[in-house]
C-alpha cells in the first residue's frame, strides 16, 4: 500500500515572480501576489518561498497570510528553520498562529522550541487549545502517541446515518483530515467505526448501528510507528485509532503522518535554512 506514495518527485524551482525586489540594496521586499492569492497557495509552496527569501523578510511575508495558512506553512518547514521563524515573530502573533494549527502540528512546532519559549506561547493561547497541545507534547516523538491527533469525529449509538453526517459537518471545520467517524460509549471506550463513504451512500434514516464496523484495528498509545504502518498497509486504512492506558480512545494516526515518517529520506520535501 505504501508503495503507491513512493514515486519520483519532480524537482521544482520556486519562481521569483512571487517576490518583487525593490532594488539591489533594498532592505525589504514587497510581495507581488495580493494577500488573497497568497492565502490560496498550497502551504508546501509557501514553505518553499519562506526557505528561499532572506531571513529578515520572513515576518513581512507571514503578516501577509491569515493565521491558519501561516501555521500550515510553518509546519512544512525544516525544524531548524521553524525555530528561526517563530523567534522572529512577536509572542502574540506566534501564539495566534499556533492556536489555528491542528493540535498535533502545533505540538510539533512547540516541541522544537526552547522549553521556556514553548511555555510562554502556551500561556498566551486559549486554555482549551493549550491543554490539547500539551497533552500531545507529553508523548515521545517516536511513539504512536507522538504522532496522533486528538481531534476526531465522535458519534453515538442512537443516531441515524443522517444525524451522524450532520455531526460530521459540524465538526469538520476543526479537524484537518476526516476518514472515519468513531462510536464511543459514555466512558470514551471505542465500540465501532464507520467510514465517511458508508455514511454518504446509505439511507439517512438508517440507524447508525446498522452500518457500524465492530471489528476495529487499533493500537496502544505507546506502540511503535511500524505497527501502524503494518496495519495501514495490510488493511488499506487511512487512519488507525489509538487507545490509552485506561482503554479510552485517545486519538487517531492518519496515513499522511505515517507516509511522512517512512517515505525515503531522499524523496522528502524538506526546507532548510539558507
């Protein structure tokens, strides 16, 4: 399964049409694309631009992006460059960006920073957002707990398919990737899972229990990433639920996180400081 993602990635130069230098000795740049156009670019392309421009121009570029887009672009950067970028921002701006990021990505970024700086930024964030991020930062990077996100769609046994879809829609804006919805009991124990495809193709009036799968592939929070890779490859899954020491569902690991780890190093798109 993972082989589908391992292919030649063509080399791409970042066109300087994105950036208009005012003169040879200018100490600042002006972005030739309008703010709304910049915000429509893919975060990976924005990260390539950030890595290509002079360090003192990065803050100006990030101020041209909305906080969500800026966060996605920062997460795409090499860890060393992330630290440089965050250190250039005011603490308020940095914390605003981190709040808009998915918790697992924000945890990655904060984990790169000195402990005191990370604590300062967490202290400026919304309490609930900071709590979600701190929870993820407690796990080792090389474990499933360090890879997972604690944002996922939860449904209940009394729902119909239509009600489950409505629940999904209400939560979708806050969750980066949605492949499945998870049925939990009152103690947050995992009872079943249903794919988004099954929700879409079935009658909205059908009880959700009619299409729930109870045979669930899962891993513990301290498992090795290789275990997730084996499950994804064997069963053609896009995400695997993670269970904590108390048997509760703690999060999910999605296929993009696993691909990022196991894709050969030479093919990874990394942005390094110049």
